[in-house]
């Protein structure tokens, strides 16, 4: 009994202990939660690898896009250059091929005309994705689009050049002639045919418009010695030339006096080369005239500016048409000056002076009201005649002051404002001017950046900068 009970009592204990021993590892594993961190770490690692791989795919695609875009930009710029004589489409293709992107070029479109060329190009490259496939994206696309245009605008230019007596100081006139001639060559270079018209307006104390221009206006003629018009102050508040008005012809006489009966420096310039040359693209004729200019008389900047503005205003179309009919202006300029609303045409004035406004005198009407008196003053310098034939106390009755410096500044400001209000671009050049003269010219310019204050040969740099600015290449997209 005792032995049996011992046997019976021990067996259950051995069996339970054995089962517990066999299940202990599984039970420990079941109750141990430290393995859950390992699973999470593995999962996070997989996610990081996937998203890192997606980032690599996207970075590669962006690198390809930049390469395509940058190459297209350079290609269309080169192809759009009007100096480029190669086939524009072939230029783009060559750029892409040299960068290993010939397979990416999708399309090239070339639009060109007489004065412009626009080149548009598109490129696309499709690449198999690696990690993006896990998101169902098998391929990635890198694309580029570029457009470049070079346009030589149709340009209407008025060159308003000071030829007053102070231009005789040093080498001023010679330096102006070199600068203005280079300006003409730049604007009328090959490729600008029929696009650029230049009106040359020399001025001193007045402006000689020439007999042909005046033949299209209503003029109260007094003589045939020179061809200047008197204008009311109200005319300077508008860019237009009033074609319905009747203008008095400017008297022909010389105010400046050197002690002799000199008649070469008349208030109204008298020689052919001093006349306005309107709407011209004849570089040789323009430069020949520029190189003939001689310093004379006083300074009326406002008068030169009025004519320079009028030759850009549509009001003078009838004058241009008449001169075209006479063969003195190229027929291709029919319709110029064009309407201000024509955005394909740039209207610009280059106004140059070496001084500032001065006084300007006229002979009293009673001493200039018949043919004999007109002839008298065409043969006698005013002060020579007064000194020799008129008592000193009576000389002042022969003349009066029509303009002074203050009036000149005011009239110039008015016509400059009128031109700017019409969208005319005004460049001004102060050539060795005083501070006051510089301020007046800066105020006339379209902005301070359009004003140049120069000394000596710097005048050539100013004219060159203006000429180059009129023709630009720009990346539009």
C-alpha cells in the first residue's frame, strides 16, 4: 500500500512536470513580446527603402527634365538669332543631339518674317521606373518647353541734333559727327531694310524744315531764303503738327555780329545740309549730311524737339505721302508715321544738346513788312546795319525778344510731356552741359535711365548704347 500509493502519487507529478517542461519554450515565446519590435523595424526598413527608391526615381526624372529644359533654352536662343544663317530647326536638332537628347526632341516650330524669328521647341523623354512600379507607375516622363524670339522692331527714329554755335568749342562737332554716324550705321545695318526710318533734325536757334515739307503746310510766305516756321506756344502742348493751321514764315536775318557784315550764321539755318531729312533709310545720305553740319547761332532745344516729335506723329502722314509721291522718301514708308496703336512699331527720339536755352530775337514787324525790307535784311547783318546806319538811341526799336531761357525750358517740358504721353520713347544726351542743362534734359527723357550726361568721346558710347538697345533678343518662355 505504501509502495503503491507512492507509485500512484508520483506518477501524476512526473507527467505534469514533463508536459510543463516540453511546453515551457512555447509558453515563454507566447508570453514574450520583445519580437514585435523586430517585426516593426523590418516593416519600417522596407517602407524607407521603398520611399527612398521612389525619391531616387523622382530625382532622376527631375535631372532629366532640367537637362532637356536647359538644352532646349540654349537651342532656341541660338536658332532664333537673326544673324544665324543656318536652318533654325537643324540648329535645335544639333544642340539636342550633342547633349545625347536627340530621342527626346518632340517638335520644333519656326515662325519667321521680314523682321522677326520665333523658334518653339518641345522635348520629352520616357524612362522606366524602378521603385515607382510598386505604386503601379511603370514609366516616368521628363518634359521641356522653350520659346525664343528675336525681333528687329519697325522703328521710327527722330535724331534731334544740336548744331548751335557752342558746338564749335574744341572737338565737339567732330565727336558728335562720329557718334551720330555710327548710330546710323548700327540702326541701318544689313537686315533692317524697310524697317527703320530715321528723321534727321538739326537745330540751333531754329529749325530749317526745307521747302518740300513746308509745301504741304499752310504758310504765310515772306521770302525764299530759308525755311523755318514760327509756332505759337500752344503748339508745344501736343506731339502733333496742326495741319490745318496757317504758320508765319520765320524772318531771315542774322543776329550774331562779329564786326563785319557776316550772313553765314542766320537765326534760321539757310543751307541745304541744315534742313530736316525725314523718314530716310539711306545711311550714306544721312551720314554725308551729318558730316557737313557746322556750328551756328543760338540754342532753341524746344524747337528741335517739336519737329522731332511731329515727324513721329501720325498727323504728318500727308507730308510723308506727298514726299513719297515726289520720290524723296522711299515708298516702303507709306503710312508712316504709323498710328500710336500699332504695337509693331517703336517710336523713339534721340535728343542731344551741348548747352541750354538762350534768348532769341526777332525784327519788329514794322521793319520787316515789305519786300524791300526783306531783301535788306538778307543782305545786311542786323547789327552791322544798326551800327552803321542807325543812331544808338534808336537801335532798340528795331527788334524784340521772342524767347528767353525760362520760356524755352517750359516749352521743352511741354512737348516732351506730350510725346511721352503718346508712348514715344525719349532718349536725351547732355554733352558737356551745365547742371541746369543736365536737369532739363533728364526731365525730358522717358526716365533717368534714358538720360546720358557725357564728356568728350563718351558721346559715342551713349549713341551706341541707345542703338543697341533698340534691337534685343529675349527668352519669352
